[in-house]
C-alpha cells in the first residue's frame, strides 16, 4: 500500500513494540524517515547531534535521540595543511558531545568501544583545553577541552606512530562509538526505577532511540559483533507494561538485519526479553516517491537474493536502470551460487559457444558493481549498458528459474506457517 514517509512515521509512533527493525535499500528513504519521525515526536526539540549547537545539556535529550548520516557532519578533519604533521578530527561545538565528554566523562569508554570494533593498537586522544597565541603573546583563540581528537597507531616493533589520519570507515566507527557510549549510559540510567536515585535527570523524558544504519563499513565479523552488542543493549533496557524506551533500527545491510532478526526472535529470560516485543519490516520505495512499510512475519529472515532479484526485475520492467543495479546482479549471482553449491559466482554467467564463461559478461558485472564515488551508483547508463544488464538478468532468470521458484515457495510456506 502506497504511503508517505509522514504516514509511515505515524505508524511507527503508534506501535506498541519495544523494537521495530526495518530493512531498506540505500536511497529508499531511511534517513528521511528518521527525520520525519523526529519531527512527529519532538518537532521543537533539537535532539540530533548536528542540531544541538549551543543547547544546554538539559534540552539535548527531551523525547528522542537519533543517529543517522547527518550525525557525521559534526566531525571534520583539520588536515594541518601548513605543517602537514598533525591531522586532527574536530568536534563542532554542540550540547551532545559536551554532555557526554565533559559532564559525564565518557572519553575512556568511547576509546574502549572504538578499539573493540577496530584494533587496540589504534588509540584516540582527546585534547585538554589550550590557547593559541600570536607572536606577540596575545591569545588568538581558546580551544575547549574535548573538542579535538588525534589518533596514534602502535606498530609491531612497539613504536607508536603519532597523528595519523583515519580512513573513512574508521572515522565512521569512531563517531558511532561516541553515540553507542551514550546509549549505554542512557540504558543504565533509565534502568534505575526510582527517579530520585538516578545520577542525572537528563534522560527522564526520553521515549525513543532511532538508529539509522550504524557502521556498515565493518568487516563481517565485527558487524556481527556490533549487531549482537546492540541487541543485548536493547534487551537490557527495561520495558514493562508497554513502559520504557522504544527502539527503531534501520539498515541496508542484509547481514546486520539478519543477525538482529535472530537475536530478537528468541526469548531471553536472563535479560527479561520477550520476542513478542519485536517486529520487523521492509521499507519499499515506489517510483512516484511514495513508500510502504511491509511486515516481515516469518521467524526466519527473508531470502535476500530473492528480494534483490525481484527489485532488479521491477527496475528493468519500469525502464529505471542505474549502475547500482549491476551491484544487485553481482549480489544475486553470489548468493545464488552459494545456495546451489558453486565455488564461484562466475559459473552462473552465460556460456560462449565453446562452453566457457563469457569473459565480457564477467568484466561488465565487475565494472558495474564497483564505483569510486557514491554518485557513480545513480548515474545514467548508456543504452548498451542497459541492454547488457537486461540480457544478463534474463539469462540468470532462465537458467535458475527452478531455484528461484523453489526458494520463493519455501518462503511463502514459512510465512503461512508463521501466521
């Protein structure tokens, strides 16, 4: 059913579930949905990091705390172009990080969380307050405490390399570590039943935590660990008689989604978790800009390659083909080859007259599924590229139609059994 994001945000707010997990492709509106939801819940309260500039700590967390792509806008690199020796990650002034770092003193926990998902040899260093003076000794600028972060790396020879610049993935991981540390603090605080016994009243009005695509640049092992840790933290949060924090988690990563599904779909007596407190959905975007939040009722996660195949065929039929659809095709080939027991996805490509894999088909799939810039994924393809994509998709559908039908039938049977 076609809906606006505003309507879907209203649907999420009306839910009595403690956790709502949403899967969606990039570009489907996950981040915009998080903004629409925030506008419904707290239209006048600036609670996202990038909106919290100059706010006092007691206004930073009224009803909702959310993490999304805009969170990273608060952090930027000073690459020290003059001396080229000390790149620093600058934290723009805002009530959020000031409260976490200065008032709550969570810098060591942030460091520990960051190293847990990266390496204990990679260490952040938060600055002390200092002054920048001119040649005449006059103070040109005062730099507040915990407004700059430098990083060092300990090499195997026990030598430490100072002032290194993080990769984009490591930077995202660090920013997430700041947010994750806050969530942990929130849960610990709100789990204290007696309000007067809490060490802060800053979280007393908090109702929702919205997490949109946390660190997706992690390798599979660390991503699984992150999903399990998030699930455990959420389960730990007290929720009785529909009272307590509610969580909404969105992601485009199928592995992250599936791990969370598995974690939330089982009762956990130790943590007081009930699987009935959890619902999972799929956000689907239509060509007219509307969307739908489809329920995922089965106990097992959806077959991702079948979902991709349906999306690819729909795009081809509508004539809305972009470069990222080659990435869909690559994923379909990889997942299907695993299901069918092939060693390499290339074995599913069309064959030449001598029975060997079509080398051109392999090259164009590899070309289409890799890009250096995010903008490449949505650029227009020429007609020849589109023709090749249609041909490859049709060939794969024809060669594997029995597998796709069988898997689809099994998924339908699971859904009917679950309902």
